[in-house]
C-alpha cells in the first residue's frame, strides 16, 4: 500500500469511529494522529494528556502548544505511575501497569464526554518490538488506527512534514521510567535526576539522547552522529561536573550511542515472547 493510500485508509477508519479520545503525549505519532483525527472529526476529538513524574515538563508544554495549534480540545489528567502497585519495583512488564492505568483513566474521560473510542498512537513498526503496554491496550479495547493503516514511523514523519505538523522531525521519546534497568527501583528523586540531566544535554544542543540511570552511574546515549561532540575536554568536564551535582558518582558515555530499547538488550528472546503474550 502506498503512502497516500495509507492516509486515505486512516481517514476512512477515523470517520467510521465517529468520536475519539486520543492518548496524547505530544510525540511524533500521537501528534500526527491528533492532527488527522481533528481534520476528519473536528469537535468529536479529545486529546488527553497525563501528567506524572515520568513525563518531563518540556514534553507537556509542547503537547499543550501543538493541541492549541490544531484547535483541538485538550484535557489534562493526573496519572502518577509511582502510585501503581508494583510499578516502582520496575519489573520487565512495567509498561503494562502504566498503560493499563492510563487507558482506564482516558476511558473515563471518554465516557464523561460521550466519546465512543479510545485511541493510541502505536504504529506499524511497534508490532515486532517488545511492548508490554500493547497488551494493556488490547485488553481495554484501545484502537490503534496508525498501526491498522500500516503506517510506519517513517511514513508518519513524511506525512507530518507534508502536512506541516511540527513534530515531523522531533526526536523519539519514551517516558523517563525507561531509563532504569529492570529490577532497579524507580523513585521520584531518580526521575528528577534523569530529567535534569537530559535537559542539560538538550540545552547544549544534543537532539536524540538518553541518560540511563545505573545507580551511581549515568550512562549517556546520544545519536551516533553526535558522539564526536564529546571529543572536547571542556564539554566533557561541564557535563561530568553537572551530572555529579545532580547526584551521580560516575558519568559515562555509551560507545555505541543511542538506540531504541537498549534496556531490553539484557532480555532473552524467550523472556520477551512470554511477556508480550502475557
């Protein structure tokens, strides 16, 4: 299916749904979905954003800005993952707990606004990835129209650029809880350390990055093409000193750079299969 046919399929599906509440983070996928859904359904679309300690303030502010740009109704709720039993212990299926809580609350918002369906921004590339949160979406009958239209991340970026959606070249983002090795407890203090460390690097001009929290160690991942920036003694000193002030004892650079799901590299294929089918 070519790109324009995928877009036609997406619009047709959205029109059939009649009214939707979108789990909206302000990221590439959910912003594109909100734009298309609003174009098709207008006032019968609600964007729902959940504030929590795992969601950086910069991302929240951008989400508000984009929703306002589209003229979409935007509802903000509180969904504090650290209050969910079992979440802070950071099990392998941590994302299931988070998404189950989130989609349940969005369903409540949908019911309050006479909205028929809850949507998420999962795309076609997500099918082969390790994503326990998709099991929560399936269980709660959340619709994934981008995935059903077979739209990949590249498709979404291409169409976003054509449609002047501001997130077309926005770096990929995942909630801050993804910065911790499985089994390492997640706390509000640790999340704040990660958020501040990543903001520092963003302010210094890095675009695609993660600061992984390994106890005393901060492991920095940046886009492979940006690694050469660290061959600067002054910059290394600035980053090292700043992250130590945040509470890290050691500051390291991952030699391979940023890659999606690097925390899943410790999982066996069997573990991923079991958790995806749970």
